[in-house]
C-alpha cells in the first residue's frame, strides 16, 4: 500500500478509537471537531515526513500503550523540596485527594474539563488555537490529535506575579497506560508564573501545553521527564509572546525509549525574549528528539536555544531547530546551539539547524557539534589524581551545564544538577 | 626518589622513537634541571612519567620510591605523589577550579587510605596558598584556566601543586610565556615548597628560571638521551655558548 493512503487510514482509525468527549460547551466542541479534521487531513505522521525523518513515530501511533516498568527509587522526587502548589496526576488523571487546593494568589486554576464545559471562558481564545496557528508552517498531527481528545490538564489564568510555582507531578501506577494531557495557560499583562513538571505521566504520554503570554508578562517552565526506561512521550509546547514578555523553558530527560519534545514559539510583540533549553542523558535503548520552531514575527526579539545530549551504548539524539525571521522582525537576535557528547562509538547524534531569514538587519548564530570526551582535559584531571570515571563525570556535567544554566531559579537548577550527577554516577563506565 | 633507567619511548601512532635510553636519578630533597634544544625529548619525558596516552615504552623502567610508574594509571601516579605542572595547562569550561581541586585532593587522600578533607578546612588551605601566589577569589571561582592569562595559568599550576603536596614535582617549561615578575612569583611559589622530603625536576630552555630556582644538578638532554650532567655551572655555560659546544663535545 502506498504511504499516503496508509497515513490517512491510520488517522481515521485512531480518531475512531479516541472520540471527542461529550457534554462540552459549543466552542470547545467546535475546537475539538476542527482539530480532528486537521488530524484527519494531515494524516498520521510517518517516517517519510520531513519532520519525522530521524524519529520513527510508529510506536507513538500503535493501538496499545507499551508496557513500561516503573522505576523504583528511594530518591526524593525532583523539586519536592521547594515551595509549590502541588497538582498530582496518576497515570495522567488528576488526583484532587493528593493535590493542594486549587487556590493561589494571582492565579485562577481550573481543571481543563471544567473549563471546556463553560459557555463563556477565556480559554476559548487559546485552546487548540495556538496549536492550529502553528500547523501552517509545519504539520504537527500528534498535537492536533491531542487537542481533539485530551480531557486532563489545567486551565490557568495568571493575573499577578505568582510567588510560588505551580507544580504538575506525574506519577504512574499502571505499567501500561496512555495519558493525554493538555494545559492551557494565559498570562495577563505583567503577570508572572513558574510551572514545574516532574515525572513520566504514563507508559505513553501525549502532552500539549498552550501558553499565551501578554505584554510584559513572564512564564518560566522547568521539567524533568522521569527515569522510567521503557516509556514513550510526545510533548509539544506552543507559546505566543506579547511585547516585552519572557518565555523560558528547560527540560531534563534521563532515560525513556522514545521522547519527542517540540517547542513552538511565536513572537507576536516586539522586544520579547524566549529561551528554550534541554539536557538529555541516554544509555542504550534511548531515542530523544528535540524539535524547535521559533517564529520571529515582531522586531527586536531575542531567542535562544541551548540543547545538550549525552549518549552512550547506542543511544540516539536528534535535534531539529528552526528559526524563521519574517521581514518585519528587524534586529532579531537569534542564537542556537545543539551539541552531542558521544561516550562511545555506537551512539548517534543527528542535528539539523534551519535558518530562514527575510529581514536584513538580524543577528542569528548557530552551532552544532558532536564529539567525544576531550582526552586532553581527561589527562589533565587524571594527572591531578581524579580517577578516570570521576573525571569523565566532571566533563559530562560541565558539558550539559550550559543548558542547565538557562534555569533562572537557583534552587530548581541545583535540583536538576543533582539529578544529572546522580545519573552520570550510576551510568559510569 | 625518582629513578629512570634506560628508558626508550616511541610514539604509538607513528614509528618514531623519541627517548633513546634515558637514565636519571633524582634524590629526595634535590632539585634537578633538564635543559636541551627543541625536540630533544624533554616534554615527552614529562608526559611519559605522568602517564599521557599516545606513547609506547619499548624498554626501561621508571620508579618512584621503588614503585613502578609506567604500568599504572595517571591518577595512581598522582596518588603516589607525582605531579606534572603542564607547559600548556588545559582550559576546562564548566568545571570550577575549586570543585576540581577538592575532588583531586580527596581522591588522592582516599587512594592513600587517608581521611577526606572537609569543605571548611579545604577552603582555608586554598585561600592561604592562593594569597601567596597572588591568586584572587574571583580566579578560584572560575572554571579551570578559562579566561586565564598565560601567567595566571602557570600560577594556578603552582597553586595545585601547593595544595596537593606531591613528593615529586615535574615542571615542564613553567617559565615559558612568563614575564620577569610572573616568573619571580612562580619561582617563589616553587621555592616555598622545597623540602627535604620533596624533589623537583625542572624542564626549561633557559638559565633564567634557574636563577630563581637554584638546581642541585643540571642535565643536558639531546636526541632522546641525557648527554651531560653537572652542577649549576652547566646551565650558565648553556646560557653563554648555547648547546652547540656541548653537543659537539659529546658527539
């Protein structure tokens, strides 16, 4: 059978298996219907699609979620020490019993399902809207499918500078389960919020976050995706930035058979700043893909992408990073770095920087490197008495630190560094 | 303390012999200098002793207080008390000077079965030694050698030496790239470490450094061998007449 027909048949099959929820407000049902239509029209992603060339989506589309053993550790969960509003999900389903009350100064928090049943709701302007806007440039069928189906997640409207982070804690109880999460976040002018996400959520996760950031507002996001080895994840964050607003996101991925993290950033107002960063650590059966698309649609904005991947025993890292600078976006400052550190000869790092620039007065730099641990540095450290294993650890941690340094909150950054050090020590040669 | 006998070394990658039978003994408490023209094998000798990869020992031995050096890892040599001050100290972005130094010190202590030093004691020791080398707190906080000037890198080498307290110190062209004041500072640092149970092997092109660090014994190395050994006056002779006369005499 030819590939195209297969794509559409599979999309239709998946939509039948994942119907839109009933009983929602008219606008929500309309958004669901439009998303389903988008997904059907685009078809299920396939290895032959340009944006899935390096990552095979087949396992994300299989009819059953895979069995993924839950890792048992006696470690304190990430970020557990810091003050936060805790919202706990088990296998992708919100558990109010184990969560804090949905009350936080400067912020309205509501389960997504409730928002989608409300006739007049602010989420109408964002839910499925930011996702749909991005589809013109590059097809993201899995995000459309998520919009069509997901009922779990939160709608958060931020009106002030929120003092403590909102923390989504994703726990697992089932060895094989699908989770569809969809968060919708609106930051009003001048508002400020930090969102933390920690944990694997399910053996197979589809997660979409849409973030609309009004003028002068700031959104900070720090995420760790858990340490379960066999889990699969597709995540996409869609952000739209108003004038002088800020968006910063960092993700730590240690382990996981397949992870595709997409960042889709749109500058809609001038003088805004977006930093997206990620560090991933993979040993063995590990495939990790960061796909970034930044659209500069306004002048004087700054974007920064910092991605570091440490790979060993056949692990595969993928980076696809695009900067699109429209002709109106003069004086754009764009920076992109993607680096792979291969700890052996079996691992692979595939990187594809893309720059498409229509403005004539811009500063865009990008770098992509792939290499082994520096033997000169290793000799220097060992000649001072540091054993080779520990010396390698120091160099690996130094390598990823440029990405970790993107986290503004020192306490959260320290927690991420501890996680990294722990992983590196456990996976020493 | 350091005993090298009939050491032959060739490059692993190509069939080229660099050291062709080096014999050398440095006794406890002594300072030896090795001088010699470019390409004579001085730096190779220091790298082979410290355990850098890329060299193959085809003959001979090197021992530190009777323990074989050549068959063990660089970190094990360090734990035995060997230290090489690099000609070109390596820049390592992302690894803090202090983190590195403390990791190194504790790793050595652990290897010797000694107790690890606690953070407060370590900080006190480093600050005190850094001060005498004119290394400020800002430099200590930076990643290893990153953004350091040539002089700062060399002072940082001496600081590491002072903190790690090795018994056998090899200085590979520590004077290269230093102005007169910086050289004085580095030499003072080395002299402060001179002790009856510690020995030095100072590799240099120039007599200049030896005005500050007075050697007990001077060796001339040429074409992979020690060709002449004498007192400090040998260095003065090199300074006056170059290597030509000496090499002619031994040829």
